[in-house]
């Protein structure tokens, strides 16, 4: 039974879609919008609100770092198509990244089969309809590399300002396209937190390894004692 049923208008009538995640990922905006938003997802949103829009659970978010700030990732993948809208959606995957429960980055992967044959100019034209006229170079303040993607590919064009950016890339390992939408301020904070987290992990690695080994030893002893309680009374040589 489908829950969260909503209605969206398409040419010739109204289409009922039963999963918010598919609706949010496939619904195309009627007018140009700021790079502070991608479709229904707004930078700065909480894990709870984004997961609800994506049709996912809050518990699906994975913790990347817990200190000095909470960094989380939520990965959405396009479900099996159950409608013409979902079947035609070119978005294959979106990774949402959060800094202290605020969405700071979206990494959007387009299905290469649904963009096959499209040129860079075709993609720029399509995304410019969403964000306005772009530039061949990304905004000066935009980050080229995502915390999630170490090799985003070849940069094609960018949209945005000092606060937000949307950068289009051609994938370097497959004939496809990727777009990274970023809050510049939150991304800067997340990068600083990520670098500090790595240093903290390196500093505490020996102590954490000892604690982990002690726990594993304690768990093993507990399991053995539990088995002993069961097996000893029943043992007959």
C-alpha cells in the first residue's frame, strides 16, 4: 500500500505518485531557481526533512564523522520505475551531505543511458533553464572537489554566486554527467571539520585500537561463558 500519495500536473492531466522520493527527484521546476535549491531539496535543510522528501528513513543517513562536527551522508538511488515519470527521470543517484544537520552539498549522478548522445552544450542549455545563464568556468568561490567525490571529472560549466554554486562535470570514468550543488559557507565549515576529524582519528588511533581489542576480548569471554553454562551440564563423556 502506497503512502504519502501526492498529485503532480503533467501535460494532459494529473498524475498520482505514491512515493515522495520519486516525486521529489523527478518533479521539474516550472521556473528558474537559485542554486540554493535542486528540485525540491534546499541547501541548509535538516536530515529529517531531506529524508522525508526522498522517501527514506532518517536512520538511512550514515555518519562520516562525529567530531569536531557531525558529518552525515544520505544516499538516494532511483527506484525501479513504476510510472512514466520515474522511467524518464535522468537522475540515477543523489548523495546528500550534511554538516551538523544542515544540507551543504548534493552530488547528482545522471544516468548515462538517459544522457547518451547529449553534448556539453545540450546539458548546459538544459541546466541553464533551471538556474539561468551559466558560465564556462565555475563561480570563483565554488569548490571543485567534493568531500564525497575526489575526482568529479571535467568541469563543463557553473552557476551561482558567492553563497551557492552548481557545477556541471563530465565524468572521467564513464560517458555520463555529474552535478555538484553546494552551499559555499557550509562546505567550507565541513571541509575544516573533516580535516580536523582526520587529525583526531590519527591521534587517537592507538587508544581506540586498544579499546576495540579489549571489547572484542570481553565479548569473546562472555560468549564462551554463555556456551559453558549450556554445554557443561549436558556434557557426558
